[in-house]
C-alpha cells in the first residue's frame, strides 16, 4: 500500500504495477530492469514531457492518421503500465494492437490479452490464432509476427523497445515510431520518430493531439496532405539533440540544491 502523500507516490505506483504484472505473467522479469533504466533517464528530464517530445508526439499522430496500415506493438511492460491509454490511442487513430514479445513464455500472451480486453480492446492481433509470419532480418522472438498486423504494416509504433527490431523494421521500409526514455538507445536513434518520454505521460498527449486533429480533418480545416508534409519534413535527430540539451539544462539547474 503506497500512501498518497508519499513524495514519490506516482513513481512507486507504476513500479508496483510492474511487480504485480510480473506475478500475473504479463511482465517478464527483465521488464523490471528495463523499467529501472527508464526511471533513471526520467529523473534526468525532471519526470515531465519535454517540448521535443510534444513535437514528436504531434508528428507521430500525423504518421498514424495518414498511414494505410498502422500498428501498435504491445509488450509486457506497456500492458502493465497503461493499457487503457493504448486501447484509446488505437481506437482514435485506427492503429490495431498486436502483442509482440521479446521474452516468450507459456501463458504470457494470454495474460496480456486478458489485460487488454479488460482495458476495452475488442480486436487484438498476435494471439497465434493464424499461422504467423516472420521478419527475416531478425533472430529474436520478435521476428514472429501476425500476417495481418506488423508484417504488412506501413507504420509501426514500438513503445519501450529493444534495438534489433527497430533496425529490422526500418530495413523493411516501414516507418517506425518509438517511445524511449533513453535518447541514446539504438531504438531511439534508428526510429523515424522517437518520443523521448515515459509511455505513461506521452500516450495521453498523443490521444489529445489525435482527437484535435481528427476534429479538424472532419471540419475540413486541416488536410491529410498537411499531415503528410509534416511527417516528410520531420528530422528525428533534432528531437534527440533537443532532449539531450533539455536534460543537461535540467541537471545544471539542480546544481544549487
Ligand atoms: O515484454 P517483452 O518480453 O516484449 O519485453 C519487454 C522489454 C522491455 C523487457 C524488452 O523489450 C527489453 O529488454 O527492452 P530493453 O532493451 O531493456 O529496452 C527498454 C528501453 O525502454 C530502455 O531504453 C529504457 O530506458 C526504456 N524504458 C523503460 N521504461 C520506460 C522506457 N521508455 C519509456 N517509458 C517507460 N516507462
């Protein structure tokens, strides 16, 4: 039980979700280490969404709304942290949810499916109900994909990812959107659009941007061509550089504590 007035209540709350998720087979034990690494980078940015992440979130939504076949890849950590947000983002953008795991173990896919259904998901790919397809450039378990999902996707969102798959998906000509608190990770550097932020903060930001853009598209005050142009003109390296600068500035501001 975490007291509400604990100075780090929010952070402990999410940590607790991961531990519970691990007991329920949703999270792999290595997921706890990955979370700890993420927490450390989150400290360096003051645990807030940076302006560069806001910008990347906007472009990511533009890419999803203009995609022919967008997919959101779901792993154990995101299923434990904020499944409702991913279900909502999927509903608003039309990007389907596909479970894709690095660490496969009996019962994990079913445990994650249960969490997603409880969060309101109606259609979930990657359940193994059809013969799987393979991403030949990959040797990890992530190579096994759903032929109706990641295999044929033009835009793939990979929140909290390991580097190999991002590189393989890029090699396959797909546009990759990553969420990673570490601006120096291979995923962050190889993706086309990287949100340097915590998934629990930036998915709600994406949802509100998607809602606003869709309302404008419906009113004809915004055109799909404009969204496409924003994606084409976006330079991910600038986002990475800006986020690193923000971290340095934040750390410098803390020296006189
Ligand atoms: O559920 P599975 O089997 O698919 O496995 C999922 C993990 C996350 C264990 C697997 O993909 C993995 O090992 O990932 P890595 O290589 O540890 O990379 C995870 C990256 O996510 C690191 O760069 C972390 O800094 C970052 N990260 C951790 N927590 C968050 C995060 N980024 C955004 N939001 C977070 N909450």
